[in-house]
C-alpha cells in the first residue's frame, strides 16, 4: 500500500481549501487597491463625517455627523471655537 490514511487525506483537502481561500482573498485585496476612487460629490452636498467637539468654557459636547466639507471648521460655543475630542470607536 501507499500508506495513505484517512487523516492524511483530510489534512490535504483542508490545506487545499485553505490555499484556495487565501488565493481568492489575496486577489480580491489586490483588485481593491487598483480600483479608482469615486469622484467627489458636487459642491454644497452634505458628506458623512464623524467628529466630536467639546466647549472648553462650559463642557458642552457636540457630535457632528453631516457636513458640507470632509474637514469642517469647528463650531463656536460660548463665543469660543470648540476643540475636537478624540474619536470613540463605536
């Protein structure tokens, strides 16, 4: 006999399936790198942002979810610009 066992066949099949899976994932990642970025939205259209601001004077916090720019200027509260708070991972 060739000394082939059921366990060896199973390990070989699992290895081949893992190889095919990793190949497919790798090709998908390379294709994602080569796709061009979508064009920017027209001027004046709202964009999704996730920013949190805090007023240094009174401590009010504000979460900004939509803005006309990707990097909007900070809002004002108590006649002072609010500071950006580190984002929380939600």
